[in-house]
C-alpha cells in the first residue's frame, strides 16, 4: 500500500476522532474534573486539552497545516493561560517551514518523533501459543478484566480511579475492545476504532508479567481481521519510532506512511 496525502489525511482524521472520543468520556464526568477542553481551528485541526491530566496526546494541537501559522501564537497562549504544556504535531506533506518558524517564535522546539504505519486489512489470523486466547469485550465482567490488563500495561497507579472513569469505553460508538488472556488470566488489552472506512489500532497494552509472549502482535493481527470484517479500506496505527510496538507492526506487514515531528514548549 503506497502512502498518499489522501490516506494521510484520513489517518489523521481517524486518530483525531478517536482521541476526541476518549476525551469526551472524561469530559462527561460530573464537574469535568480533568479539565477537558477543545479549541477548534477547522474541521481537521483541533487543539486538545486535559488540564489536570498531563498526558501529551491529550494536550496537543493536531492537524495544523500550512496557512495556520497565525493560529500558533494564540494556541500557545491558550495552553500557557491554563498552566498546560501544550504540544504541536507537525506532519510532513501538510506543513512547510512557515509552521516551524511560527512554532520557534512562540517558544517551541522539536522534541521527538512519532511514526504512523499503514497496512492492508487482509492479513493472516494470529497463531496463538498454548494457553493464549483473544476475546471481544462485550460484558461488564470482561470489561473489568480488560481494564485490569490495560492499567497494568500502562503502569497506571490509581487503578480503581482509572477504571471508574473509563468504564464507558465499553459503549463508545466505533470502538471494539479486545482482551488477550494467558491460561485465563487477563494479560493484554487493545482497541480497534473504525471511522470513515479506516481501522485504527489504538492503545494496546500488555501486563509486564506477560510480555515476550507475542500478545501485541497477536492483537494487531486480530484487529486487522476484525477491521476487514467491518469493510475498512486500510488499517493504521502509531508508535514511538523504533519502539517495540513499531517493530511489531513492521513484522506483521504494516509500513511507515509518515513520521510526524512533536514540538514542545521550551
């Protein structure tokens, strides 16, 4: 599958739609204690904020492109006024040097890279080692096991508080949740988000006690198969460049479509 600007735009829209969906779950908590807010630039560009949750992906301006350079200084001020380290994604092919110059003037520097990968949905079913099963999350009881695996994989310290806040994931439109078990024990969790003909493999996490057993790759292949059933045109995902997740995606046949630069305040 050859990368193209159209596929890039569809990937970015799908990623953004998923992240907004995640943040809206937190925004609906009475009183909005996380401080979720959005500042829309246009249909494809939005600045995201979770004021009291310092997760970079939730405090990032996404979808900026050439022509938006005059919006950068006000966005930087918006984040500063709320005491938030707001980040900005710069995507090749959509941004030119005018965006980078405006970011530098606003006190930003390039702080990292994040790779986007793309693949055909028609991949083989995963080969599961003995004792490994993968199941869809469709009931509250299985949801509790899914959240246990997710929290363990991401190292979330306040597991009870986290679970209380995100149980609505079970009913979010477009979401499909999958739990991998080893000998019946919750071991890994992953999400498939389908939007506008794109399947997005999101938020895979493996309990450290069960790493090295191929669960991440198995969940990737399983979600590709489910995405094909949903009739998507292609599957995408993202990872830190050359991370274990990135390498696993390459191993199953996904390929880089672009590497975005992450800009952060000094």
